[in-house]
């Protein structure tokens, strides 16, 4: 009877140990299944969309951003869709800024061309005025020279007449005396 009691106790210990092992095995299997399930969900809902986003970002043409738009179908309703929308908005604003910059550059080039043309016209006008002024100065110099020459001639003639008048006056005085 003592052996029967010990056998029953050992049997219940073995049954308990067996059920603990079964529970541990079941818990391990369930945990493994949950980990695999989380990894698959994580890959499907986070890693794959992130890889897709990264691939699109790496393949962007940085010179022409007007047609760039990130498109990841797996993102609807997730936080990554907010990133996608924000990036697409940022690219749109950047594209607008680039277009405005190009327009401003075109206007600047056009303005520079107009300024160059006006500068050339002003240079030509200044050249004409300078040539006219130089001609006028040469004419004035010629007239001045002629006036000085005429003045010298007149002075000589006046001196000659004055000398002649003095001689005539002397002769008239001599004749009267």
C-alpha cells in the first residue's frame, strides 16, 4: 500500500511534468508562431513599403523634379502615407520654386539684353555727341585763329595808318609853317 501511494504520487508527478512539458512546448510553439506572424506583418506593412520608398528616393532625377511623385500602394492609412504625402507636397513646392526661378532667370537675361542694347545705344549717342563737340571745338579754334589773325592784321594796319597819319600831320605842319 505504501508502494501504491508512492506509485500514484510518482505517476501524478510524471503527469504533471508531462503536462508542464506540453504546456512549455505549446507556449514555445505559440510564441514562435507569434514571432513569425509579427515578423511577416512587420515586413509586409513596414519593411516592404519603406524599401519601396527608399528605392524610389534613390532613383529620383534631381535635375527635373516636376514629374516626381512617390507612389506606394501598400501605405494607405499608415504613418508612412503621411510621409509620402508630405514628400509629394514638398516636391510640388520645390518644383514650383524651380519654375519660378527659371522664369526669373529668363526675365533677368531679357533685362540684361535690354540693358546691353541701351548701353550700346548710349555709347553710340555719346560717340556722336563727342564727335560733334570735337568738330565744334575745331571750328571754334579755326575761328579763333582767324580772328586773331584778322586782329593782328588790323593792328598792323592801324599802326601803319597811325604812322602815316603822323607823317601826314608832320608834313601838313611843315607846309603850314
